[in-house]
C-alpha cells in the first residue's frame, strides 16, 4: 500500500452498437413519429413563452356538457367547448394569436383555427395522440366543434393524411426536418394551414383532480386543459363546494405584454364560468 487512493482503470468503450434485450430490460426502437415531435419541441424552446395558471368555476357548465349532444347524438366534448371559449376570447383580443412575418410585420387572422390534440385508440387497442385543426372555431357552435373532435378520435380521413405526412417528415434526415419546420413557422399562412393559429391540448383527460400542465409549443398561444377538482367558494354569501377546471394560458411574450395576456385570460375565464356556447349559457 502506498497510502494513495488508487484510481480506477478507465474503461475504453468501442463503437456504439445497438443493445440486445436481456434479463431485466427490454429494447424497443425509438418511434419514428417522435422524431418530428422532438424537433418541434426543440423549435418551441427558442420562443419566449410566459405561462399563467388559472382556475375556472365550471359547476354551471358541467351538467350542460353532460346533457348536451352533437348532431350525431354524441356527448359534447370538453375539449371542443374550451376551444370554442378560447376562439371567442381570441376574436376579441386578436394580438394573442398574431404570427410574425419577418422582423417588422405581424399577421392577425380573422379566423381562429384551433389545433386540438385528441387521444385516438388504434385497432390493436394501443393509444396514439392525433391533432385536428378546428377551422374558424370562432364561427362554429360547440356541437359542430365537438363532432369534429369525435371524428378525430375515430380516425377520420383528414387525420390519416396528416399522420402520413408527419411520418414522411420524420423519415427525413434531421437537418432537413428542422429546416422544414423552421420554414413553416416563418410563413404565417402556411403555418395556419398546417397547424392552425392557436393550440388547445388536454392533459386532464388522462387523470383526475386539479392539476396544470406546462406546454412546450411553437404556437403563439397555447391553452392547456388540466384537471377538474372541487374548490370552496362563496355563492350568494354561502361557502359551497364548486367544481373548478385548471387552465394554463401560454403566450409568446415577444408579441404580447403582461397586461394584454391578463385581459385575455380574464375574458377566457368569464366565458368558461358563464358556460359560453352551451344551452343555457352566455352567448357573448
């Protein structure tokens, strides 16, 4: 013994090889479609996004949602209803969904095209997330939007084409994929056609209880629908328990200052708490 702590002999690793399955673990290929999603998330991290976490009382809206039906007789979708509320609030505050065109120009669209993410059950019983753009959601009824969401969950023809296009993009070399995505984001009219102007995603469908999600999205405005849970509140001077919905409002801070973001969020909460667009709810 020399009194000095012996250093471990460094291990020289050979070329990276694909591992094989063994006892205690499994090996699976990285899903091809996730390559495109990962590139989109990396692009979104370049955006200066601010988030607001809010709770909205939906005790008035929940029974109206349960009792309401679309043209096919299916129950109204919570995601579609929130999309309708978001679209109306955006129509009143259009800067929140503005798209930059070059360095000195903003494009503010009249139509609010809302991209929603839905859980689609595949034929083998597995689940996949699919997106559907609800065109001109500010001019559609909740029942019309709900029918589109149900169609996306069942895998409509438009969703199949979108999935095939995403897979084709994902199979391109990484630098090419990222260049394509940057090109889409830089062109407002193309971005609107492919991904809408606003994103609404629901993480509450996968769990229960109050809770918020913090999205990573290149959209100028994203609204994340979280969980539903009880909260005490004063109604006509009485303390009662009411159902509340967790919402995360995320905006591009380069385009929207805090005051405008707060006004938009407050208007969105008013529409949600007033059960906007539902039978018996507020109409404006």
